[in-house]
C-alpha cells in the first residue's frame, strides 16, 4: 500500500472549508470593532481578525480544517470586541450538521439569531428506559418506570474549564412532575453517573382479566421522561447544559437503551426578536467521507492517474471531473493532492496548460484567468510551498509585525501629523527587503514547483514565439502574483504568523503586496505601465523603482526557479519554523519544589526542536530536540479532567499539553508526528493516561518505567512535506462524480450526438459548455467512469446497511447517535 493510503477498516472523515465574507446592519447601531468565530457546538475552532469601526465589517477570511470529533451544530458568532470587559456576543448563525448539505458550495446570507444560554447546548446522554408491571401484595397491578442514566459525553467547557455536571430526571404529565437528581460529578465533560431512578406510572388498580399486565392508555399517552443536564454553580446560579424528552408511550413493555443528543430548551430564543440583529454572508462546504479499504479504489485511482497520458487531455477522467463540477475548485482540491501523491501532477498540469494556451490570444493575458490549469498550479504551490514561504518570508514578516513603522501613502487615509515622505521611506525599506528576500530565494524553491514552472515557461514560448518576454510572465504570474504577494497580504492564512496583524500592519502588508505584484510582473516598471496604475499615490511611489537592477533581478530569479538543473545546497540550513502558538502545559516536576500545575506557555516547533517560552519572542524555558522525541499521542481526558490534551514522550518525563480546541490539538499532534517520523527510537507502546499518585491510571502499574500498555497510533507517511491520504482523496472524487452524475450522462449524450452528426453547430446546445475535442475518446472514458461508480456505490451501500443495523435510534423528537452497549 502506498504511503498515505488508508488501512483495512472503513473510516469516516470530516472536513470543513469555506469563507466568511462580511456582515451588515449589525446592532448596536454605532461603529464598533467586530470579529467572527467558528464553533463546533460550543467549542471555538477559528477566529477572524478584528475589523475596526464598522457596522458592516468585511472579514474576507477563508478557512479549512479537519474535524476530529462528532458534533451537532456548526455555529458562527459575531462578537463586539471590548478592551476592558468581556467581548459581547451580538448574534449567531447555527446550522445543524445534517442540514449543512443544503448550503455546501453556495454563498448565502444568514440572518443572525440571538444568543441565549438556553439554546447553547452540546453533548449526548446514555439512557436505559424500561416499563415494569408489578403485582402488589393485595393482587393489584402497578406500572413502574425505571430510568437508568448511565453517562454523558461531550458536555461543553464552562469558562474554559470542564464543568461540574449533574442531571435531573423527571416524569412529567398534565398534573404531575416527579423529579429526582443525580450526584454532582466534578471537573469532567464525560461524567459517569450510573444511577437508577424509579417512578410510579399508574395508580394501583384492581386485578381483573381486562387489566392484567396492561398499561392504562389514558395515563401513558400524556406522560414523558425528561432528563435535564446542569452545571453546578456552587455559589452562583446553575447553568443549563441541555435536555432530552422521551414519551413514555414509546416504551410499552420493552427495554429501551440509546444515546440521545442533548437538545435546547423549547422556550429558548422564542421571546426574542430575530429580525434586527443583522446578517452574515458565508460560503460553507462540509464533507463527510466514508473511506473504504484501499483496494476498493484501485480502478478509479488508476483511471485518474493515467489522465496525463490520454490524448486529448480533455478526454481524461481528471479533466472530465473538472468539467462536470459546478465549481472547479471542488475538483481541484482532491485531484491535485492525489496526482501529487502519486507523482503525476507535472505532466497533467503541462497538458491542461497547453489546452489553456490554445484559447489565449494575447500574450499579456497569459494564465490570468481561473482555469483548471491556473487553479491546479495555485493549489500545488499552497501544498508544496509552505516550507519555502517560511524560509523566505517569515523573518521579514515578523519584523514588520513586531516593529511596525507607519507606511500609509494614500493622502485620503493619512492621519493628522503623519509625514508622507517618512512613510514612503518606510514603505520603500520594507518593499526592498521583501523583494530582496524573494529574488535571493531560488535555492529554496521546491523541485516540484521548478518542474511545473519549467513546463509553463516553454509552453508559453512555443505559443507566442515572437514575444521574448512571455516565457517570464508565464512564471511571474504565478510565483509573484499568486504566491508571494498573496502570502504577504495574508500571513496568518499561510501560517507565517500565529495571529492576525492589527489594522495598521494589515494596511502596510497590503501596500507591500501591491508593490511586490508590480515589481514581479515582467516589464511592469516601464512608463506605459506606470500610467495604468489605479491609484495615483502608487504611481508616484513607483517612480523611485525605475531602475534596471529590479528588472534584471526578477529575470535572474525567474530563470532560476524555472530551471530543471539540480541546485547545489546552500551551507548549513536554518531551522524551519513549522508551527507556533499558545497552549497550557503541566509542570514536569523537574525540581523538588516544582508544583505540578498547568501554566500558559508559548510553544514553537521547528525542524530541529520543540520549545516552550514564557512569552512569544522570549528565550525558551525548555527545549526538546526533535531527534529525542519518542512518540506523540493523545492523553485520556480522565488523567486531569481536561479536554484536548496530548503528550510528548521524550528522554525525561512525558510533557503533558492542553490545546485550546480539538482542531488545534489534532494539528499539533500531526505536525509533531510528521517532523519526528524518521526518529530511530520511536516507541511502539505508550501509556494513554498519566502517571499519578504512584501508578499509571490506565494499567495500574506502579513503576513509572513500565512499558506502555497501548500500541502507538501514529503510522506516519514517509513524505513529510506532502502528507496525503490517497484513499481519502479518491473517495472525495468518487463523491463529486456521484453528485454530478446527471452531468456525466449529459456529457455522454453529447458525445453520442457529435459522433452521429458531424456538421457545423448553428445554435447553442446542451453540451456547448463542455470541452469535447474527441467525442469517441471522451465517450470511452465516461463509460469507464460510470462502470466504476456503480461498483463503488454497491460497496458503499453494503457498508451503510451494516452501519445502520448496529445503531439504535430513539424517537423522532430525540435523534441519537452511537451504538447499543
């Protein structure tokens, strides 16, 4: 099996991508500072930058992450940023997981809903319900309800900490409300209650043949079991965590056991107005991939991988995928990753770029559109160019963000007291520095990017043989305009900075990005180009750049990155910054007086070491060389009653770390596993829980040096730069073909029509939007795709039947998840 492909079991994997555009008509009706968060249930996993002084803030931020756990609601919260007090939640957009498919890939305006604590719920509860019929000593029949509340899972954090939950269990009817209460469980989001409560359902009745062991219908129809979860507030008010209701009539004489998703209170939000909070524009794409064992994908994978060999390329399976998808981006993501994983991307990009060039009439518009070729190159650069960006841009971006100088040169945006000459000097200093780092960076450019640029350069020269500059603009349109300039303006998105820059720094980065685009665009410093600037102030700024050395530097750089000659490695390479951010770590007790509590620290991972610091940019307090890391694994929540914990096992005691949310924890584990994949002394076994009070909580062994009791879970692919799950990407492509099956059929009909009628097309027809160069070859590929889809669909249906047969569902009012215990 290829590295990165899945194992023998079926895997269900989730991811979320999209864009937060803007909000409008927010309340209160005065200029405020706003930001937006993304939450899985009540757990924040993403936050936008703060937009200052606006009622209709534009965020314009894209997001993409794997979802490592089950969830019930996806929510977007708009906050009013406060300096001195707690940030105020203005409103929210909440979408049920099962409804996300209605919005996938579409841009929608959502009305903001009020935020009410009674509607903010997450988690599930495991119940066993049973009706017993008892005969009393005097021979009468009594109906008894038994409620066994076993456990809860995934309750929310309260003020960033695990809650102190308890449950109330009630039997509710028109004239009764019998309530009982469990014990409070301390500091846990997954409490184990295991308490049983008994309720009298019907009054004792005389023993007769008619009523023997039967339920009195008039009572049963009106009764329901209600379970409410609460956080014990001690000295303050208890906080509602969610409820479930089960009609007693569904039980009859059967034992009923299931996991129930907690629901909001029925009266939550009903009294609030929902039409005056404003609205939020979003693009959301949620995917849930049911990944089968690798051998199921052999036929589809092979068909896709031979796409670059198909003549013409428009008749290949990969190209057909892009034709039938409404948004080419949906097709490009999995396609590029799959072709990269199997070393087939370069010839495919060359083939689709050649097709793209056939329709390009002017050399100065080369690769400027959003075609399949340009999108494939964009996605390739994002995947393989992460390391390259960090080596090249991170030091100078850090300088700009940490020691910002005023750089505003737009007369309209200048503040009182600003000196435009000094600002222009500052901007020139930053632009010179960024430009210099870029044109010196060719030695670090990944070989794969160089191979693609080499193909594009020679294809462009072949298409426009009389234009000596087109071979350079073909490359600069990608590496300057779509790579470096985009990373400069959005360093957070490209992981060059852990946090969003402030408004003034963002403006500086925007101006630098504009300058880099212009400097990198071949021949842009000519006088004719200067006159085409939209902004007069940028035109004035660029008059200082009309020097031959800039043009020559760009030319030499483009020559270097579009060459297939092997590069000589530079001297000692600097460590690459892979990830950094704030988390909590447990004291390791390295000194006798060291307290084993949790402290907030700044963590930094490079290609050489893993460190933590008291604050960002301070000297490290503790350093673990990468070569010393033996394993990186999740830590059971029960160890410290804390969520999102993982452990770094090295020469000394384990380092226990708590991330801020589940997505962040997953990303840190993945990054640490990637960089330690070649360590020779990696462990095969580990302890999933901590060593506390003289024993391991997991296996109860009393010696701290005892070998682990669980097998290590991380089986890391060999390629650290391009870690790709080939089976998952193929499953994504299968799903896209299934979604667009009707278009496949239309394309198949179109090929048949062309084959029958070879005359000129006088009017637009059903297939005028499709690229069909060879109807016979395209028809042949379509038949192969459709046959493969039928086979894979059968395999998916078998799995879904098997999955549904093992699940136990509650009533329609109370959907559940999970399996029967």
